[in-house]
C-alpha cells in the first residue's frame, strides 16, 4: 500500500497493482535494499485514503528496540568526524542519527500524512506500508527528473540548512559549493549544453537551504548511469564519495536504510527521482526520525546538533501522537 503526492500537485496517487510493472520504488542509501510497488501510477479520490484501514496493527512491531545516541555521544562523534575532515582535507562529510519517539498509545498515520501534505506542498510526500516496513516522508530535493518526450533532464544542488530568519555564513556557502561542482562535473560527461541557475534560497517548512538548478538534454540510455553517478550526492554523503561512505559506515551507530536513498516514480511522460531525507520509519510503539547534516572543518558540534533537532521537527511536528 502506498499513497503519495508530487511537488506542487495536490492530487493523490497510488499504484493500481494490475501488472508486474514497477512504477514506484525506493532504494536504500547503500543501494542494496529496494522496495517496489506494482502497477501503473494512478490518481485516486482522497476518499480512498479515508476508507483504507490503517490502525496500530497495520504497522510492524519493533522487535529489537534501538537505543538512540545521547546528545553527548553525538557531540563526541562530531568532534571525531571534524578531526577526520581536517586530517584528510575533506570539503564535507555527512553524519546522521536517529531520533526515536516511543511510549505512546496511538499514532494516527492517516492524519499525520495529511499534515505533511499540507505543510510541504513543494515536496514529494508519501506514506507506504509493505510487509514489515512502514515509512512516511516529505522532501523536495530532486535527484533527477527526465522528460521522456523531450529528453530534458533536471536536477538540483541542495545543501546547507538554517532557520528561515537567519543569514547565510561562509560555512553554509562553502558547504553547498562542492555539491554544485560535483553535479556539474557529472553532467558534463554526458552533454555539452547545461543550463545552470543562480544559487537561491529554497524554503521548506521551518528551514531553508541553498539551491542551484540544472537542466540538460541527455540520451535516454544514459539516464540510469547518471542517476547511479549522482547518488549519493555530496549533500547526503560527502566528498570524495567512496571515502565518505566508508566513514559513514564507521561512525554512524545505525544503518541509514531508506534514509538518504531515493524514490523513483515512472509515469507516461516522466521519470522522477527524489532524495528521501525528511522521513520516518513507523512502528506500532515507536517512530524513528532520520536526520543528519553536512560537516565541514568549520563546523560547530553544538550547532550541528541543533540543526538535526530542527530537521527532526519537519516530520515530528506533523505527527499525530497520543
């Protein structure tokens, strides 16, 4: 079962499950795990969501409970990461954690999803339950959008995070630059003509990011190769990619699973890929919020902790928990 909405589109969609075609899929951060939904993408009446039974028993049980990192543990880990960045002269390394909410009686999944849809109209918003997996999320970073008719490919460099009312500092500007350069260098391997926008503020809920847009015309047979090269971007991993992935495995307490992976949605005219960032894994008795941040040599551990707290609110404040 899956329900979702595209950015700037309030129509509700699902898959019709009438064929073996996979039109919607989620790929984990490490690229190993995939979740598929059969059938073609189809729009449905919102009443279909209302009529769907999603109660506590619909969610999986957290059989082996996770113990989240304390603030002290995370700050100590951040200090170690910053030393690795300095020693290896890294532009950026992304560190994440889980924030776990538990000891509640009831989570209203449908109302939580509707809240996310209302709060983030510019995001890809989804809710799915399949087997022992239940996830919810809303984020607007486009890993790629391909127009099947015109062969135009779009992507974006989205990095750095601040509350809306704060001014950008050199730290955030320098954090976003390598993401932009990384994407441009990949695209230039496949096309000579790239339209690159000015960098501007991308506002989502209570926070903002720095964003640069890319448009290029590509050969359809290159699409999968481009996506494989783009993922994971420096915004969710770091630079250089392979080294940072090794350090993520070393430093992070829990596997990222679908967090910082991506979703793929295929329709008649487009194939769209969205990075899965502001998201949560749902259980009968707990919610796992996945949050992280780009760490540089100039990072302040206390501020980085506060950034993850701010990001967790993107989902947490929309959950209906009793």
